[in-house]
């Protein structure tokens, strides 16, 4: 026969485990990580929109954010697959047009490889910086091929 006190102890233990699981699940839900600010803008090369360029903002500490320019040269930074933006503060910025051959598997389109179109001062030896402040930021880059 089970005593009343052992039933209460087991019920209390089950309740504690259920609460711990609930708290853990709530903590894993939603977006986690640092506070982000939205960043978008336009990239031009010699006055013309630069399509297919990868724009990367690299903070002094933490994860970088990046985006790819569209046909109009517009980009929006993404911090992760499900979060847009970048952390606030000073960033080193790289812009590159080089890409490897990719896709072509299953129903994925084949994306042709492309050599770098930009001088190293915009990527490997970047001179670009940007300050991201809280809220919404527009950061345009007017690049030259020289």
C-alpha cells in the first residue's frame, strides 16, 4: 500500500519536472540573440546598380550580417535565416561579386560562377566602414571600378 505522503512527494516531483520542461520550452521559443537594427541600402558601381553583390557588415564583436543586391542594387541585411538586421555599432564592410558555381541539383537552378568585378579595397583589403545605430539605417555604397 502506498502512503499518502509518498503520493504527494511523487506528485510534487512530477509537477516540478513538468514546470521545468515548460520553462525550457518557453525559453527556446521566439527569437533569441542580440537586439538588431534594420539595415538596407543601394550599391552602385560607376554610377550603375550592382546586381548580385554580397554585402557583409562585420562588427568588432559578434556575428556578421549580410545581404545580396538585387537588379536595382538594393540589399537588406540578414543576421540569420529568420532575423533581419545587424547589431548596433561600428562595422567593417565588405562587398564582393565573386561566386562559385552552385545549384543545378534536382530542381535548383544552376548559378554560374563569376570572377570578382571589384577592386580589393572593397573586399579582401576593405576600406569600407559603417556605423549602425538603433532603429532603421540606410547605408548606400557608391563604388568605382578604379
